[in-house]
């Protein structure tokens, strides 16, 4: 389903696939930590000014999603919001900032509470800040 979502979003510049469960969606492209190849996934996101905020929930599985592991290995990535694309750098929210953001995350999509209940791992909150393309 993610592959179809990615193709539709990219092909329509976000006209199709820009909203899911009453939240905005975007495309995140990371570099594979082993393969070195580009991988693109559609994700829900929140905004904090120019910063985008994403949640590495993977539906509450006991392991982190591949895109998050890729960002840990190489925090430089690219995003597409509707028809706009730009480079970002990822950081995982430290505990104090995660504590501030987690209630906002649950307000945006209560499904994250279900995901949290399915796993013993702490679900990371990830900040994507714009970076210079040079």
C-alpha cells in the first residue's frame, strides 16, 4: 500500500494522498544504511515552523522502521510536501522535547496511543530541519 501511496503522491504532487486519518502526509526519502539506495516512504507529519515532525511508530512493532534506522545511519534526507521538495537533516527528540511533543502527537492522531500500547520500545519523535542544499 505504501508503494502505491508513494507513486500517487509523487505523480500528482500531493493532490492524491496528501491526507490520511485527518492528518497531512508527505514523502520522506532516506539513503539505505546498507544498500546506499534511495528509499521513499509516505508518512504523517506535524509542523513546528519550518521543522517537520514525524513519528517512528511502525504500527507499534517491536523494532524501529527501516526509514528511522536509515536516518540514524545518515541523518541527511529529502522531503516532498505536495509539489515542493527540499533537503532536511534528522534528529531524534531528546527525552525532554519528546515529553513535550508526545501529547501533541496523540492529539493529532490517537492511533499512536494504540501503537504505543503494542510495544515495549519508546517510539521516537523525529525532527526534520531544513538544510542548505549546497
